[in-house]
C-alpha cells in the first residue's frame, strides 16, 4: 500500500494552497513597501517643517542643529529601505547578470 500524505490524493488542493501562500507573501511585501513609502513621506514632511521652524528662530541654516533630526532619522529610513527592498537592490544578481551579458556582447563585437 502506498503512503500518500496529500489529502485524498488531490493535487489541485496543493496548488490552491501554493497560490494562497504566494498571494499572502505578495500581500505582505506590498504592505511593507507601502509602510516604507508612508515612512518616507512623513520623514520629508516633518523635516521640512522642522527646518523651517528652526531657521525661523534665528538658527543658521547650515548648522548641524538644523539638519540633525533629518540626518539621524535618515539613517533609520535607510535601514527601513534595506529591510523592505533588501541589500541586493543596488547591485543585486539581476544587475550583475545584465552587466556580464552587456560586457560579453561588447567583447564579441570587438572580436568579430
């Protein structure tokens, strides 16, 4: 007798479960991206307000006190970005493969 762990030997239920899992992962990723964009928008709005408020009270525009909140909060924004998009965003595998192909294409044109 064959041991089959799938319920009733139905492969469609497995595919439905995989689709639902993929949907839930995509939904979680979209919520994370939306959270980052809301964080970025609040960063821009609040820091513009703070810079205007600080400079209107007589503090020099190009001083550390004017931009300190934006600087330290910007570090947090950067780590939030890395958490949402990953460290491969800038120079990830896709970029690497694309660049290798581009260089190989140029190289083959040179030798032809």
